[in-house]
């Protein structure tokens, strides 16, 4: 669908008319839709250009649908109604919606609309709110038409106020615009290609293609509604598991909140899709829906996407393509990551997806894995190849993508380690297979009984009094190690064998996924660091977990949140640590 060439959005402000106190209010008796209004809609969106049409209403949905059907006879029409009506016997779709979330789900179940018309009256707050949630679902070049009702007060401003402010911000310097806007505001502003007024209706012209992001089950339902085949070839049922580890926390309240005695392990599903658009940094899109495999933190409501432009929890945008995506014949197992090549993410997120590899390989013997290069080097790290080879996936099966591709067939498997939510036992079998593949190449030097896993030259999440802390452990017989000094086989040998392991929460201690069984684990972590990987690993393998929570120290470099530096409080927790270290000798 064509649309006007976009000009400076600042000029759009002049197109929004001055509010008139004589505009019709909600009590005026009017038909569901008038001939004059339908002619207006046709002027704004020629029926020849409208393949998918959506009408949103709060009254008389059947009459509205029949009227729009007459004026847009070739369009695939859906009416979203806030009133309940009987289904069946109509030449158009009719769906009941109760709120904006229902509206987004209904739009996700349809191809991108070329025209959305919101005919609700007397509810400027709702009209404005729905615009914010629905506008980016439009096709590139689509139209969004809604009433403007200047005589009706709105708590947060009406849609005219919203559009004016979005357009005003587009004329600001980038830094100032970003400071004033949230992610969705930025997306809406960029997508405004034009604004016009026709009688009492506001007509918005949309530019750009956007991807809709929903929850796992909602995505499956939307794809099913679009007729997309989603063939499941492996499934592991959800379960509630008791932690196999005893847990001690220096902060009982925080421990009860984050280190529970039971864990709800989610369902794992391995699914086959066709014709999926993939891009570096864990992007997989089908029918303009982002597949669940695109999140390395699937349970987070923010649904962050680093491989795309992020416009809030419901939308992202792919980078503009200079050419059509490369066509990849064959079958690919999606093993990509938003933080591609990061060691901690490779062994937890990526490897934990391999629980269904054997089932997929049995059906597709020529199966390959799809991976992005490291975000800094542009290459797949050697340790990634080494880990995959230890599992049984040779280099010849690894396909690196550096730009958008369209796979003939894509297989996705639910991530079995989803911190901070759960760690499935299926992941343990994957790591055990990696250990078995690496141990034959490990050395045979004697191993210490106790190790402290330190972090060399950390740029964030630093323990600022780490030298004092590590000395306390060394005095108790611990050997300080830096995993990066060891070969991968020797790292696996150490972490699968040493019975007492301590250290700072993070990638170093994540190596305890290679444990061979129960162990004593001592963790130091900032209270602001919510990634309780070590807890989930201990809960799966068993043993004793001792968790010392440290106070974060905000700074300009590391911030005051997830990556904040921290200090072990010797006055508060030093005695408990000393008691623990002495108990190891008994």
C-alpha cells in the first residue's frame, strides 16, 4: 500500500485542527456509521489498497460489519466488538474484546491491517490508549482512523494531544527526544508518516514494519489462527520440583524471596516451523510475530530484543534491509543468543536448548545449528565450537549468520535454563554429555579440595573489597583460580570434581553446571543481582548452598542495578563467614 512521502514531522502539527467546542458528543443520536463517514474512509484509504480491514466498535457490530463489507467488498474484514454477539453466518470476522490486551491479541491473529478504524465514542482515554497499543500492528503504509472529540475531557489528553506531542518530539534533537520518551513513544513517533483531518476524524498514515511480541502461548495461538503449522517433535511436561540442596542465606527475607525450596519448571517444547526470517542476535520472525526462541529471558515481561530496535514490551522493528534475506535451504536448529558468544550465555542458555537435538536429528539427518558470531569479534569463539563438538555437533554442522536469512525449515527448542525462573533436569543431561566429551582431554594433575573462583579485571559487578574476602578464603585452605587460565577440558574436570567451591556470582561460578553431583557451594552476590544461577544449579545437583548477599555500591560506570559493584559487609557477615569456613574442617 502506498503512502505519502514522509516530511519533517514538525510540519504535521499544523495539520491537526483546532479543537471545536461544537463537536458532537456521545449522547448525540447517530446511526452506527453514516454514508458520509464511509465516503470519508474511502477517501482516506482506497478500497483497492485495503486487503485487511479492522473495525473497532462498542455498539452494533453486525450492522457496522455489513456496512463496511458493502464499501470494502474485497477486504478481509474483522470487527472487534466490546459487546457480545452470536457467532456464525456472517461474511466477516467478529471477535469480542474487553481491553487493549485483547485487541493486540486479536490483531496479532490477523495479517497486518491496511486500515484500522476505531469508531468508539465518548471515551477519549480509551481511544488514546488503544492507539498506543494497536498502531504499530498496521502494515507499512497503513491508515489508522479514529474520532476526535474535543468537547469531551480526557484525564491524560486525547489522541490529538498524543499525536501532537509525538510529532513535536520528532523535531527535537535525538538526545532530548530520548530523554522525554519511553521506548514505545519512540516507535510511535518514528512510525507517523502523516496526519490529516477529515470532518471529525483523525487519519494517521503509518510507515515501517514492526514485529509483534506476545507470550509463548499467545504466540502459538496467533500463529495457529493464521494457519501456520507448528509441528511439535518433542515435549517435556512442566513439573514442580523440590530443591535438592540445603540453603542458607545471610538475608533470610531475600533468601525466601529468591531461593525458594520448590521450583516450578516450565514446559519444554521442540517445534518445527517453515520459512522463518532469522537475523543475528537471536531474532526469529514468522508472520510478523517474534517466535519465543528469540528471548534469552523468556519469562521477563519486558521482552527485550537486542538484535532489533526495541519499542517496548509489545513491539520491535527489524533493521532496514538493503536486499532480500538470503534463502537457506535445509533444516536449522536455532541456537542463537542476544549476547552472542558470551561464555556464560553459551553454557547456560544455548547448550540448554540442546535437550531436543537427538529427536530433531533423527528426523532431519542433515540438521545444522544456526548461530551468530560474537558481537565484538565477528567470529564464533573457539570455546563454542569446542563445547558443541564435545556434545557431538561437529563444525561442519555449524552455520554462522551475519545478516538476515530465511530458513526453509527452523527447529526451536525451549531454553531449559531460564533464570531466574527455573532450570529443567533436561539441561543436566546435556551438560553431562559435554563433560563426557571433554574429560578424556583433561590433564591429570592433583586437584585442590577447595577453590575460590575469582574474577580478573572485571569492569562491573566487582567486589570492591575482594582482596580481603579472598584472603579469608585462602587462610581457610582455598585455592584461588581464574577459569580462563585453564583449558576447557581442565575447567570441566575441576568443576566436576572439587567438593567445595566458592566465588562471586557470575560466569565463573556458572561452570558448576558441569558438576558430577552434590557439592558445597558458597556464593557472594550483590543484592541487586537477581540472576540466581548458582541457586538453580545447586537445587538441581544437591549439596549445601551458602549465599552471602552484599550491598550494591552505585557508580557512574556500573550503575546501581543488575551490574552494580558491591561490598561484602565484614561487620555484618564476617562472623558468619568465619563460622562457615571453620565448619568445613569438622
